[in-house]
């Protein structure tokens, strides 16, 4: 009887320890994203004669599914996911490889599976799956990683990375590099080895540019970022996109033009505004005050992920949290930075604010993993 009561008490405490700040923060971001996507697309769709609620309905459904997936993920003991880490990793590799045969090409890239009314981007799912695989790999080695283990980790990371780079998807490739690097540091890989990897990685990037391994448009994005006042006609489109993005953010002033307002948004001057450049709609319609509030909310969510990771009682929990934290934080920094001209333009979405079903589901599930850790550490 006493054992039963003890088990029940432990279970109740586990439920009570859910980090409500992170949970509500993630849901608030998702709901805010639905509102901003609708605000950015309603007028252009009306002018084009289409259903003005098209993106509202779809993103609302994606967020609703994502919230349910987040809660279900948080209920699962993250340590039990160890048994599915390898199968998920293998499935991820098949998904990444299969996109070259069965995938749909768009804008010069082949990244998506088209399933009727939805598109699935396997490279986005590959990031949290790789985080889980690495965390599981390190958890199974409590005595520490040998150089052989580090070599296996590198191979484990390079295979999906190269497949994603081949699509091409340079933004997600960079995210994987940063995520894996951070997780290796937390796992105890010696600093001298990490320094060596950084040097080799930098040399590889320079060699890739010199040998023209990178696509021309990828190199052009970097050149346009370095010289945003260039008169080179080959860079005109990229410079135009960033210029209009900065104009939209600046036009919002202190308080913004208001929902469904703003010339840059209403007239569609900013390309891909509902996805890559959603922060321009936030800046123009909500102004500096609204933008600061959104950035503060993003920062709060990232902070809670970091804190939960620090308080985790085992290596697997810490690695899961740091991996998701870097994934989330760099995505925010890169996406907002590129709209302001302080980072190169990439296809990295703004977590839970940009339009996209795959992206919304991935970030909610990743948040659910961190919430699962919080349930079992008393945060």
C-alpha cells in the first residue's frame, strides 16, 4: 500500500513539475504566428481574388496539431525514447535520400514531399531526430567519449548533413553544424579536438567556395550581404529583397501601422513575407514596441530551454535541451538578422512564427522534448 501511494505521489509531482513558462511561451508564439501570417496575407489574397483566410486556416490547423504533439511528447519519459532513436535516425536518412527521387523541386531546390494539400520537408525533421540520436549515443557511454566514439559521432552527423547540403539547404546544414558542436562540448569532447574541428570546418568552407562546390546563388547571397550597396546587376534581386525588408521594418516606427496595414505588406513588396520574412510584417504592423515584445517572448522561450538543460539530472536530458536550445536560438537570430541586413539571407524560418506545417510541428515537438525533461527534473 505504501509503495502504491509513493508511486502515485511521484507521478503527481512529475506532472506538477511541467515548466508552464516554456509551455505557455511556445503556445503564445504559435498563436501569434497564426495572427501575423493572416495579417500579412489577407490583403494580398483579397487583391488577387483568392480566399483571404487560406493561410489562416492552414496555419491554425498546423499549430493546433503541433500543440497536441508537444503535450503528448512531454508526457513521454525522454529516457524511454532511447529505444526509438536509432530507428528514427535510419528513417530520417531514408527520407532525406528519397527526396531526390520522389521529392518536389521548387525555387531551385528539391527538399519537399508533396502529399496533396500538404508538403513535408524531411530536412527540418532531421534536426530534432539527430539531436535525439546524439543524446542517446552519449547517454550510453557514462564513462565518457573515446576518440573512436567522437569519430562515430562525426560520421553520424555528416551523413544527414551532406544529404541536406545536396538538396541544397545550406541554412539547415549550418544549424546542424552548430547543434552538433554545442552537444559535443556538453558531452565532454576535449577543447583541443573541438578547435581542430573548427579549423578543418573553416578550411572546408573556403575550399568549397574556391572549388565552386557551393551553388552560385548561395555565393551571391554571401556577397550581397557583405556589400549591400553593390551596383552589380547579378546581385540586384537579393539586394532589393533585403532593402525592402529593412524599409518595411523601419516604416513601422514606434507603434506600427496596425494589423492589415502598411504599404510594404499590403502591396506585397517583400517576397516570401509569410515564411522567411515574416518579421518584416511584425516590424511594419506592430512597430518597434511590438517587435521588442516578440523578441522578448522568443528570448524567454530560449532562456527556459537553457535553464531546464542546466538543471537536468542526466547527460541525455542536458544534451536534448542544449541541442533544442541552439536549434531554436540560432534560427531566431539568423531569421531576424537577415531581415535587418546583419546576416546573409537563408531559408531558415522564424520558429513558430513563419508559415509552414513541417516547421511548426518540428519546433513544437522539440519543445515537447524539453518539457519532458522538465517534468522529470522538478523545474
